[in-house]
C-alpha cells in the first residue's frame, strides 16, 4: 500500500516539476487554480514521504 502511495507522490511531483519547467521555459503564467493544484500535489507528496520514516 505504501509503495502505491509513494508512486503516486512521485508522479505528482514529476507533474508539478514539468508544469513549472514549462511555465518557466516558455513564459507561461499559472492561474490560481493551477497553483493551488500544484500546492495540493506537493503537500500530498510531503505527507507520503514523511510517513516513510
């Protein structure tokens, strides 16, 4: 079960990373909903990784 959560967390972080790189590379702006979604994904990943200790 924890492995599936870790995989989800890693996927979320990779999606946020790609989104931020795309925005930076091409001068795109992220709206409030996109930023909130990214923050939610990062928060989820942090919770998953903190439970692995």
